[in-house]
């Protein structure tokens, strides 16, 4: 298929590379030139601007946030005036509100709009193991399904309303944030009572929480291993904001999300925005007067 | 080994039965007579009172809370005055504060005290698959290890200080409560935006949260299946109180635990104390004005 | 002085009337025609549109929120291209972010911009007893001081940066919201323990909280007297959002504001958006399982 | 009247001195000897122990907390076995739960029990300006009214149930704590946006919060003037605990009290337990990354 691809951050690069490897014809555009070269040597061609890309089968955008998506999509010339065969697949995590706006604008232009955020980080994308949450016109999703098959292990079809894919993505990310905060508070409590953090995490993940998310974040929190960031704390705060704003728009109180907001802001105020988002655990430790730079040796044994 | 066993709630019964099946010699005592009969027909003998039980190899207590433990252990005649060969293994989830008190009293009497709370519900105990968190004198734990082997899949040895086993157990339960609340808020948000709860849970547990705890509680929350209670909401509140009181005693702020406290109290005020603790999800739904009695049909498909 | 006045809600009407009574020359504009007539019979003239108003001494705008202000100010023709003698005095409570944007735009056009939100409700404005929080160029504030003198009891000059007046106004409103929530929780507690709400409020305001805000809101909460709204709950939520967004922009965690957000959203979900904002007290009562429609007879006596 | 007085902390001393000045006959007892001497030179006599004090008209106790009250009242010999003419007036702020226990024990012994906590700090007591919240048998309150008249400006009679006086006192203190936290968050926000703290407080207390509590705590927070403590932060935490425990016992969720708990614990973890309780404002400042040791010069002017 002929695909135009916008947004070559770590996720976008990995996905575009999978499409090329699956022999799709990929035209790329990105605000900075760096990421483009590697993809060109893998067979991509370059678009000079993000306008006029709708003459292939699909336009895929993987931009960083509401502001970036709005800037690109709403600029003159991005959407064709007379409709297009190409489906626009937006894979960014954006607000349900913006998703609704985008759907309306695409409807006006006669372009099919599919919201398709994903679960999985860059290394998962590189392995073609993403979970894709797709919502939009069934025929449009059918059409781009070969692209989804090239990049993900599974596509979850959530119906015709693109906003619902955004909501599910945001709510899923929220639960991950909650897991990190829960681990952080629990670790602060056990450390404040003389238990070694890594012992506690080993017990947790060896018993009731034997699962990748708890293994990953438990280890990062216990080892205080926040650099390089797998997912930046500043982006974690962005996702908390999306959750709160979705709750606000639909009158759903979210007390855990409210706590997360204040914890993430405190981490940003402490200068940790560029660390891995598991660094929010430093907030719970600092509040309890624990010196977060002390690492202790593991002592637990099990039989 | 010769074992005296106190506290025949659902957990105590299951554990005592495993000990009998492993050919240990078990004397039981319980406040109500009912549970005793079944164990007697399985080979247990009956103690007329909880006093004078320390002439065997171990006394195991599995009572419901601080108040019950305090009432039994501190009564005249429970602890021998002249020391004893028998180790006291307390498997209840009690506060670190009470644990420290109990250790001091046992030290005075010359009795070894082991704190050994467990991860696992009654059906896990019946299968001999508990995880046991043991802390106390190493020689005492060595001595009762055959009993732990009969009832659990693994024993985690947490050192000499019995309070540390209590802390780890309380912190682990806290993370489970957080998972339930996180699911509840996420479900309220997606429902408030038109997504079917069971679809959302299916996606979550099919992707990033493919783990027993999220499968179990996700299903209960989506299906609003709160009777019979696997674990009563009132006991969940008890555990939240233990978490907060441990945080208070060690000056560790716990904002998620504070949110949980208010959510559990609201559930109790609404009359849901005897439901399964996943019924706290009704709080998030009600706050959002969602009718929690409406169940929707699943619609998501994946490929 | 010659003044153009935009925004004739209850506050705008009261202020414009005071200016007329002080013999200022007032041109009014409003989206709906209703409020205009009364002011015309008091001597105002009518502008056909909000463009081209900068040929007098001042333009005063008292619009409802960021969206309304943005819509009027940023439309073609509102701001003169070649600068103007008239000062723009924005009396609305808007976000510091929008205030900074507006200042920049006015600077570009060569128009002096003064931010001047007020403390006081419509009846206070009608009495000319407002407190005015003014920030902007000193010479511009000097120029419009006669207008402030006509409408308020006191002008507080907060320096050159208009955003600081917005911040102080937002932070002040936040403290009022906190007082309402504190009263609401306290009343729920005492009612849950058999104390009559109005007795409690009488004691509070007869002892340590003998102050108008506690008298006003204590009475409304105890009497559950929410109609007509002195200040609509929906506007209270707007102010909480302004507080949170100001905190977000400057990395200041605000846990009380986060609680307020969830309480106000719950009130909106319950259908109370158009009641007086003291109706958030119904949230605390409902969470505690108290029937908020039961009013009790006062019983306390003092000597 | 003949009065026995127990508990000579700063409040107790001031009240006992007022009783002596009003020519009552006062016997004092205290755990430490220091405060006794000054009162003896003012005419008091000394009791050798807190037992056997019920042969006069009243026994007044002003002890620090639940633990101290329990220790004194429940010791052998404090309450007479055969009833007594003397009324026991407990002026300490204790939990409603303990109050109910105490009432039951006094009933058994045939002694009248009046709960009479007060609003007012030591300097208010010294001026005889306390507000007294009295609940208990009407005849018993009638009897001790001359004592209340000697120490307070007003007695608020709350009916026959002593627990209700405790509840009202606890709920009142809670609102004061909320005011301090609200000021603290507002000050953090305005400081984070370049507004001088003392300017903000001057505006607040010159406009909508012109009241002693806001003047006092606004000044302390802005000036960071926490030594000596007018009321110790550790005691503030004690009161927050009483509020939460009263809410727990009656199933009343209290989200503001939950926030206060975590803020006070964080202050204690930071080593501020012995400062004035307005030092909890350092928590909001630190979370926002503000250096709380920088004091700024006032700049606001008003006209």
C-alpha cells in the first residue's frame, strides 16, 4: 500500500520501519530532518511538507500531543478539499475532545478518519508487537488492516466513534500511572519501616504481582534507575492531564488522577521532568523524609 | 509435629486441614463450635480453651484482627510463664504496632514469636499454594518450616523483626486495593464516554494487564458481581486502616491510601460493607452519575 | 470620562450603572439586548458592535470567561491597529495564561492593558463597594482611577504585570471555595453524630468564625438554601479549573484544589450545576449517607 | 465553690488562675511540679495524687489527649465507688469514642460527667474570654455554670450527650486547619507567579477575609514566623487524627481531612513537629520548589 507517514519520534520511526519491511510504499515527513535519513536508506521517500499527502491509500500520523496534531492537521493544504481515497489514521494519544473536532473536520472534507492509539513502547513497536486500539468507519479500518497487521500483534476494534479509542488508551495509561504511584507509596512505607525496597519488590513480583508492568516499574523504583527515560515523566504528566480533562468533560470525578496530577507536578517542580516517569517515586520518598539516593543490598531469601 | 491451631475462619480451616493431611498432629480451638467438627472428623482434637496450648511444637493463630488477637493472646493463661518449646506463629494481618507489642510480651515470657501473614485467599490455602511472609528468630522459623511447607508454595524469610512481615503484607494488600480503585475510576470514565465496561476490561487484560489480579477484579467490576464476597469490603477497609496507621506511625504520607479510606467509608455508608470489596467501584460510578445497575453487552472484537 | 462597556451580566450591569450615576459618559455593548434597555434609560448609549470602541478614554470589559473574552477581543476590528488613547480594563476573572496573551497582543497594537478583577458579588457592585485588584502600566491605572473610584471602595495596585491581578483573584476565590468545602465536611460529620447543622453553624459563627463569608455560607449549607444561586456552582467549577490550570502552568501542586475539582464535578454529575455553589455541600452529605433534604430544628442555647 | 483541678499545661494554668481570682477554692494536681508553685502562691492547695478528689463540688480535668485522660480517669481510686456530689468536667479535646466510654463509666459510678472543650488559646483563657462547649446532664451543667462564667465569655449548651461537645470542638478545629492549608496553597500559587506573600495576605485580610483567624495565620504563613509555637504542629496532627477517627466511626468521608493528614505527616517527617502548626505551609512551598526561607518586601499599595 502507499502510505504517507508523519511524526518520526521513537514510536513513529519504529512503526514506519516495520511498514517498509512489510514492503509498503512509505513517504515520510517530519519536523526535524534527523530521523528521515535512516528511513530513506530503508526505502522511504521524503515529502517536502505535510500538505498534499492524501493521494495514496493512507496517511498515518504519530505526533506528540494535541498541540502538534492540531498544528499539522489544521494547516492550510493538509486535508484535501475534494475528499480523498486515503484514510487518515491518527495513532497519537490525544484528547477525546480534539478527536471529536478532528472527526467533524474530516467529515466535512470527505476524508475517513480512524483513531488508532497503541499500547506498547518503542521496543514493542520495533518488534511488531503493538496492541492497536482502532475506532472509526468499519470500511476504513478494513482498508488499513494490512498496515496494522504489519506493525502490531493485535487490533482491537472499538466501533465507529474515534473518540472511544482515545478514551480507552487514556484510561489504560492512567492505570499504569496508578500502579507506579501505588508501588511508590508502598515502597516508601516499607523503607520507612526498615524493609529493603528491592526485597519488597522481589516478594511482590514473586507472588501476587508477577506481571511485566509490576516487574518493570518495581525494579525501576527500587533501583532508582531513571536514566535514560523509557517514557519521560513530562509525557506521563501530559497523559494525566488528558485523563483529568476527559473526566472533566464527562463529569467523572477521578480522585486517583487528581493525586497523580499533584505528584507529577511536584516531580516537575523538583526538576525531574526529563527522567523516566517512575521517578515520581522520589516524591513519596521525599515526603516521608527518606533519602532517595541510598540503595540497600537485597537480603530476602525464599524457599 | 504437634500443633495447636486457633482461629478457624475460612483461612484457618483451610490451613488446618492441609496440616492434618500432611500428618501433623493438630489440636484446634475456635470461638464458635461449627468449624471444629469437620476438622475433628479429619483427625484434629479439640482444646477446651485457648490457654495452656504451648506444650507442643507450635501454636498457630489465624485470628481476624488486632482486637481478636489482643483478646486471645493477652488473656491470663495463654502464654506460659516459664517459657516453652513451642513457637507461636501468628498468621493474622495485624498492625506493626501490635506486632511489636506481641514480640515484647513473648520475649518476656521466653516464647519465640514468628509473624507469618500470607498472600492468598481461602481457595489458595486449600490448594497449599499460599505465599508465606515469615519474620522472627531464624531458629524458630527453621523449626516450623515443615508446617509452612505443608500449607504454602513458598516461604519468604524477612529477617528477625516480626513487624517487617506485617508491613510487607499490609503494603501488598494496599497495592491490590489501589488496582481495584484504578480500575473503578477508569471504568467510570470509559462508561461515561460510551464504552462498554466489559469491553474495556477485555482489552486491558488482553494487552498490558494480562494478570490474575486485573483479570479477577476487572471482571467483578465490569459484571458488578459482588455477592458472595470473596473478600468482604469491611475487611478491605480494615486493611486500608492498617496501611494508614502504619504510615502515621512512621511519618509516611500516603495520598492513595487516603483516597481509598474515603472511598471505602462512602461504600460502607451506602450499605455495601458485606459485599465483595470490588464493590467500591460503585462509588466511582455513583459519583459520576452512572447507573451502576445497568449491564451492557460486550461489543469489542479483536483480530 | 468617555467609557465603552462590554458585558452586561449581573456584575457588568451593576458596574455600568454606577459609572452612569457618577456622570461618566457610557457606551454599552452586549451579546443579548435585554440588559441594554435599562441602562439606556439611565443615560447610556448603545454600540452596534464590539468593534471600534477605542476612541474614548477607556474600554471596560466584564465578560464571563476565557472563551468569551477571547472571542470578543481577538475578533477583527476590536483592537485598533494604530494604537489608541483609550485604556482597556478587563475586569473578568480569566486565566493568567490568557492575561499574558492579551497583554502581548495589546502591546503589539499600542493599547494599554489593565487587568482589574474584583472581589464582591452583584449586590456589592450595586453599592459601589467592590474591591478592585488592578495590575498594568501605572499611568494607565492612574488614568482610569476615577472609574474605579466610582465603582469600588478600594483599589489594590499590584504592579505592572496584569497576570498578577488574575492570580490574586483566582487564589482568593479558591480560599472561599475551600471554606465552603470545609464547612460542608464539618457539617456532614456533626450531622452524622446527631448534632443539628444550624446549631453547629451558629456556634462557629458566634465564636471563632464570626465573619461574613462563614456566616453566609454556613447559613446556606445548614438551611440547604441553594435557589436562587448567588453564584452558580458551574461558575465555581470554572474558578477551580482556573486555579488548577494556574498551578499546572507554574508547577504548584494544589491538593485542596484537586479535591474541590472532584467534589464540584460530582455535584455537576448530580444535576446541581445551576444551584448556588454552596450546594457542593450536598456531595459531602450524600457520601456520608445523610439525607440532605431533612432540615432540623435548632436546639442550641448559649449564655 | 470547691474545685479539684487536674492538668496544668498552659491552658489549665490559665483557667485555674481565673477560678482562683473569682474566689473559688481550688485544689490542684499535675504530673510535673513546676506549674503548681505559681498557683499555690495565688491561693491553690495541692493534692498529692489524682485519687480521692470527688469530695468537693467539681473536678475539672484539662489533660492533653486521649491517652492522658484514659491514664488518669481509669486508674484505681480516681472515680469514687459510691457516687459523689462533685461533677466531673472534662475540658480536654478527646475523641467522641473515649467520651462515650467515659460517660458509661461515670454512669456506673454514679458521677455526673460533663464534656466541656473550649475554643480559645491560652491568652484567651487568661483573659476569661473562652467559648465553652458544654454537653452533659442539664443539672450538672447548671451546677458548674459559675465556674464557666469565671473562665469564659460564653457557654454553649449542646444537650445531654457529652460526645456532641467533642464532635463540635473537633469539627471547629478542623475548619481552622483547612483555613491554614487553603492559605498555604494560595500563597504557594501566588509566590510561584511572582506575587509577594505578604501583599497577598494584606489584600485577603483587607477584603473578603477580614477576620482574626485569617489575619493571624495569614501573617504567620507570609512571615514564616513559626517559633515560638502558639499551637504546636504535633497537636494539630493530633486534632486531624481525631477528625478522621470520628469520621471513620460514623462513616463520614472527609477528603479535606485526608489531605491535611498527609500534609501534617510530611511536616513531621521534615522535622517541623515542634513549630507552630502554620508551619504546614512549608509543605506546599517545598512541593512547589519554592525556597521557603526567602522573605520578600511588601509592595502592594491601595487607595
